């Protein structure tokens, strides 16, 4: 709870906790505390400390037996790298977590990881991989009847397709996104989607 609101307190709390527990007998708790510390450093823009802590967390997970907790900790390490702009490392670590989730057939963990990978692959201009990440996530949502992440995935997918000039496909996805708009959506995002889906000629989609 302190990580974003009071990152200095989060780091201080983590330091006390890390000195009080054993990394072997309480390996998962130890990993969560490292994650708390790393995110706190990242929130404070202490990049080197965040990077070191994220690396320590990742190496810690590599020595643990694969489990849902280990997947979450590995994803957490990737998130810290992503937060400080280390995108290539973040992709590699997210993919490691994804491999574990696939190995254990934990679809509930695969979906958010595919979203993370989609965002990162877009950021590093690996757009086709990002598109595949998003479509795979949507397929898994459908297979499990779990649509918690559907709206942001459709939105990101449509934007990526539009950027790749796949206009007809992007328009279709924007239209699907419109059906999910609620009052909680930011006004700017609603306005963008509504302006795009009412353009009749797909080729004009790329001109906005």
C-alpha cells in the first residue's frame, strides 16, 4: 500500500523486514518484500537501486520451484524493470514468467502476462508480436469466460493495428471496444474511440 503513496516508507519498511526473515525458509515472503523495495525505489526514480533490487528478485525466483507465487514474483521483477525503462530486460523476464505459467497451465496468470508483453512489444516496435500477444490474451479470455481485461486489451490492440495500417481490422476492434465503454472511462479515451469508429472509410483511420 505504501509503494506509490509513500515510497520512502515502503523502502524503509522493506529494509526492516528483509533483515528479519530468512530467504530460504520464507522464500515467497522474502520475494514479495524485495518487490516492494524495488517498486519503491522505482517510484523514487532511484534507477540503479531499483534495477539492483529487481535483479536480486529475479535471481531469487530462479532458485524456487515453479508455482503460481513464483510466477507472480517473476512478473513483479519484470514490472520493476519496465517501470525504470529497461524494456528489453522486462520483456525477457515477463517471457520467463509466461513460460512458467504455460508450463503449469495457469491461464489466469497467462492473460495479464500477455498484456504486459503486448504493451512492451509495442514500445520496442515489435508490433506483430504485440498483436499476437493481444489476440492470444483475448482467446484465453473467451476460453475461460474471464473478461476482466478485455477493454484495455481491445483498446491497445486497436491502436497497434491502426499504427500498422491494418485499418479495417482496427476499425472492427474499435467498434468492439465501444460496447464496453462505461462512465468510469477517461473522457479523452472515450472521445478518441468514438471519433475513430464513426469514420466510414477505413483508409481514413490512419490519417487521424
